[in-house]
């Protein structure tokens, strides 16, 4: 956040990644953190297989980033698929900046959006593209849950892949008519869904995991260990998709 030079957060309510990440993981899920450090290595399906299926079905999956790690992702164009975005969020949208730098990605995201216009076909395509051995999957590096039918698609997809850990951050929780569908999605045992908030937004229901930004005075939880450079990637850390409780605090991208 421009002008925000905090390196750590208050120990009582905000645990810095450098000093408290391991302890917070133990507190959050009641397991020894050594199991996180020594978590079984994820073996992803071959890129050749995934790329062939993507071409066959006409869908674009991200194949990981420096921050996320070697993880498959699905994205949509930013802003136009973000009905719960605040003015604060729209002004600082990292997805939009990324799309401006990489038009090929924007084109792929629009193609993905076009696929979602036919919910039954979209569900069939995703079920065909995702390998059964996919260990974890990030829903939306860009974009958000933009219709109830689309949320219901992801409920069906996540149920079809019970061995895959899905995670996502959403502001669509702030859209009242989406809340019931999102509650069903986040209730699945293999899904971790965070309510993204900033200081201009109200807080979600207390039982939701929250994704804060540093500038929000209400922020509490784990400082993103990848941004703090305690872990090399989301895949290495695993707090957001392996642990079932606890909030996270992000620097503005």
C-alpha cells in the first residue's frame, strides 16, 4: 500500500509471517506445523495432457505464477465480472493492470467468460479438462463469481473433484442475492472461500474467512507469507487452502 511502511503487524491480533506463521497454522487447524513443512509433494498432471485438453475444449487455464506456484487456475476478465467490487477495489485492481500488460491473457479470460454463458456446457467442459489427480486449484486470479448459475457450476465442479482442494477470494459475498449460493460453495469440505474486504466495505458474516488489506484498521490474521517472503509461493505455504480457519492480510498488489 503506498505510504504504508509496516513490516509486521501487531502480535496480539495480526501475526507477522516472519514470526508467527507457523504458530498461527497450529492454532488455526490444531495440527503440528511440521506437517505443513513436510507436506507431501504435489505431482501435477503433465503439461502436454492439460494443454491438449485445453485446446480440445476451448478453455484457458492458468498454469501457475511466481506467486501462486505450480497450480492450475481459472480466470475471467476483471471488473466486468466483479459485481461485489467496491470503488476502492476497482481503482486498485491488479487483475486489470495485468490484463493491460498481457492482452493475450485478457483475450483468454474473455473466451472463458463466453464459455460460462452456457452453464451446462461450462460444467461439462471443466469436468473434462481438469485431470482427476489435480491436487489443488485456484478459482479466479482475475475476475469473480458474477452470476448465481456460475456459482452453481463451481459447486458441481468442486463436488465432482472431491480430492482437489479449491480456493478463492471473492467480493461477491457483498451481493445479497448471491449469498445463499456462495454459502453452499464454501460449505463443501474441499473448498476454502475467503470474503475479500477493504476499509470501505462492511464485514461479512462472522463465520466467513476474510482476506483483508493492510490499510484496513480491522485487519487481523496471518500476513500473507508469500508476500512476506517466508514462503516461495501459495503452493508452498498452503494456509489458504489446506487450513480450514483463519484470516489472511494482503499488501495491495
